[in-house]
C-alpha cells in the first residue's frame, strides 16, 4: 500500500530498509503512480515518486509556471533522505531532476549519489521547435500535438472529452515549464550519470553529450523504441534501473 510522505510531494512505495531511496520525476503531464508500480520489480531501491501540484491528490493545487519556481519549492518543502539516494527522471522529469541537483549543489546540500535520466538529450543542446509553443495551443490542439510528437497518451483518453479535460491542465503547465526553460552554463556536477533513451527517440550523440555535465563517470544505454520505450518493453529498463541502484553507496558531496 502506498503512503504519502513529506506532505503531498512524495508517494512512497514498498519500504525496503537499507536500500537506497530512488526519487522519480515524471514526464510532462505524468503522474507519480506510474513509477511507484516499478518498485515491485526493482528490489534494489525504495521508490519515492514525486507528485507535482495539479495532478493526483494535488489536483486542486496551482501548478508551477517555470522551472525555477518548481525547483525552489521542491528544495524548500521536500526533506530528502540523509541516507544514500538517487534521482530518476523521464523526459521533462530528467530536466527537473538535473536542475534540482544543481540547486542542491549551489545550496551546499548533500547531492544524490547518481542521476538516472531518461528520454532527454543533454540540456545545452538546441531543442527542436515545433510550430510555435505547445503550451499556447487550444486544449484539443495541445493534446493532439503531444500525441503526435511523443505518443504516450492512451487511446481511451484521446477518445474521451472528459478524460482529455482531466489531463490537459497538467500537460499545458508542464510544457510551459519545458518551453520557457533555458539552460544556464555551470560547472559539471560531481555526480555519476546514467542516461537512458529509445533508439528511435534521440541519437547516441544527443545522449553522449551529457558527458559535459558531469565530472564523474557517464553510462549511456539505448533501448529499442521511441519516447516511451520504457512502456513498450519495461523489463530491460527495470534491469538497468536495478543495476544503477546497486551502484548507490553514499551521497555525493558538493
């Protein structure tokens, strides 16, 4: 049974005493519960999924307009584990995990022992621009654009006006965070990076470019599939997560 932790921000999976905590950040429009389910198959970590405002039990809370506002609120309100921990993020969640780690470093606070980042090219690379900002589209056009770009929206949601209305707010807010985000140059993080991606989503060069963001070892793994390769065939991804979790020994220092 899942239990909320550090009021409302985190949903905790099964308790695994002695295992490192793995904080999971969802993709744009995503919810924490998807990653909590992974904890059943990965016994090498204790999963804690980050639930942003505007979804799940926080549905009525106002959503963040910018990456900076999100990161500042997280640092102020979420007490991270004093024991070894790692961050996992997919797509937008990767950028959020990366920026939170930078902010922790700037604040002189303990860092995650590893960043596991999925479905996201290195942040200094130019991002492909579609036909204008997605977050400024009408509700239906926004959902259709996201579905055509990345998939990941179940057909039953696309077919239901009621379900569309439930997800469009979070999608719009998250794409506003993504599309107004600008990478700021900084020293590489002293944190090992594990970079995961779909072979039809990003090129090896886009993923290898994360090397410039760490002074520690970089591991890059690609799997068959597109942006949501981790849903198409989750078992190899869960094995990679378990391997990364086993490498978590002690928090990095700033």
